[in-house]
C-alpha cells in the first residue's frame, strides 16, 4: 500500500576531512554521520538526538534512536526514502537524487512511482531475517534499488558526500 508523504524534506551531504559526513536538511536540521561496524551508520544531530541507521533486506532501513524510538524507511530509488512517520527524504547530493528532483519537477512526481509504506513495527526475528537477506545480497554482489550504489555495497564514503548513493535516506 502506498500513500503520499505527509511532508517532504530534502538534504545534501558534505564529506568532511575525517571521512564523516555533514548532512544538512531543508527543515534546518544538521546531522553528522560516521561509519560503524558492518553496514551500520552512527549519527548525531544538532538537536541532541543520536542513534544508528542500518539497512535491512533489499530496501528497508532501520533508524534506531538512543532513547529507544525506532523508525523504518523504505528506499524508493532516485534518492528517495519514505519513513514510517510519513516523511519523505530526498537526497539532493547524489546523482540519483538530483535526477529524481528534476524528473519530479517536470513530471509532477508521477514518473518516479509510488513508494510502498515501510512497516511501522518489525519483530526481532523479522529484523534478523532481513539482516541475513541484506548480507547475502552484498555477498552475491546484488543490491537492488536500495540506494546502495551499483554494486550493492555501502562501502566507503565518496567525494559526493555520502555512501555510494543516498546512505539510507
């Protein structure tokens, strides 16, 4: 099932000298992101929140806040991620994100296609199964349309300011 997002927020990424990323959101927030173990990204923002982002399966992302809150996001290609709280984030830094913004402006968003809503809640067993699926895809060289880049590997930060494409919405 898909529905229009409640709110759309764009962001840009800047690669810093220490290989972390400074993310600026169109709603005025700022976030600093750094690689953790495996495919986990640690983040902290200018409002005191912090936590981790972790890819699950082919197109899901889990955002865990340090205070215990959890959001899930579904990556929809073109640098877009729809979050379980109804917010759509669009990466204006990546080639896919810039192209998505341009296509949306010309075609009114219709050409991009709808993004299915992410789950509101997943059980621990479901999350673990999705982690195994994500790891199997990386090992097999697949990546689907998860924003992981052409080779499916979230790999190193690059000089466009983020992971290979949109670094988990």
